[in-house]
C-alpha cells in the first residue's frame, strides 16, 4: 500500500504536462472556436451575436462549402485506401530487401521535405511544357492540362498527397512486420500455410493494430488536406479542388470573417470526431491485439 501511495505523486507528475498541454492547445481553442462560430466576428469591427446564422450560410446559394465538403470527402475516400494498399505492399517488399534501411530513409524523405516546396515541384511537373509534358511528347502523346481541367485536377492533387504520405505508413508497417512473431510464422509454415495464404490468414491479422493506427491517422490527415491543393491550384479550376480547410483559410484570412470561418471548421471537427469514433468502436471486430 505504501508503494502505491509513493507512486501516486510520480504518476501525477508525468500526467500534468500532458494534461496542461492538451487543455491549453486543444480544449481551450476548440471551445473558443465553437463560441466564435456563433458570432459575426470580423477581423476589424464590432462583434455581434449571430446564433446559428453562420451555419445556415454554409449551405446558402453561392457558398463554396458544399463543394469543399464534397472534395474533402472524395480526397479521403481515395487517399486512405490507396495509401494503405501501397504502403503495406512497399513495407512487405522492403522487409525482404537487404537494403531495407536505405529504402526506409528514401521513402521517408518526402514526409520531412517541406510540403510547399514539393507541391511547387509537382506543379512544375504537371504544367503544360513541364517535365511530364516533355517526356510524353517525345513518345507521341499530348498531355492535357491536368491542373487546369476540373475532371483531372482533383486526382492530380491526390497523387501528390499520396506521394507525400507514403513514407510515414511504410515506416509504421515496416516496423510492425519486423516485430511479427517468428514462432507463429514457423507454425503456420509447418501447417502448410505459405505465400498468399500465409499473408492473408497469418501476417495481415497480426498487423491489424498497425493497420488500424495507420488508417486512423491517414484519415484525419486526408480530411485536413490543405497545402497541396492550395499551392498547386488555389482550389481551382473553379471549386474543383477546394477543401474545407482551404475554405476556412480563405474565409478567415482573405475574407476577414472569423465567425463565418469557424463554422465550417466546427463541421469538419464534428465529422472527424464521428468517423474516428466509428473506427474506434468498429476496431473491436477486426483488430487482433494478441
């Protein structure tokens, strides 16, 4: 009993910094953002209570929010599964290579490279007369203006977002693959499980905690995508690549309406919260921790 009492202050000491940081940098800003969304709050001028008017404006005629929400959902539905499939495949390939450390560093480079810089480079690759256009013209193909056409701009940005995030999940999966229990793999091999059968029925179930973590983090990042479409297309052509975070930025810092900008931010917050909660509740049925 005395030992448990002595551990109490130590445990409290470890918890206090995290609780203080969570309160100051997460809870308080969230509460203030919710309050701000209920006011007409210009950057300069008088603040007036608006109730739910800012939320009703989101779906009013002429609002860009419906397009931003649609694009954000499309981004998430495309990016998350493609990212998981590609990174899991890369991780298994890296695990079989003697150059695994080199490949892990190589794939992680885009993650630590400034997003604005890589987005500018990709914009130069995509633009007419750019690197990709020049390469295709050498073999007789004419490349359309990928970023200037509504039908292709969104997917062109998706490619860049996926490329930017490949290294993170590849590293997560590579670490998880290295920790797979050798005795379980050996037992499966003795029982006749090899190749695809061993992969689907033994290795993938053992990797489900890492897959669940990667899915959650990738989903949250996909909902919050901003830098790549902003730098490459500024949301265009039209509203083809505008996202919710971009709509928040443009409303707050270009339009000077802080209250109106807080409303879509709160909608996005609620959407991420609900989807994450559904994932957390559903993981009990498919994630195997033992």
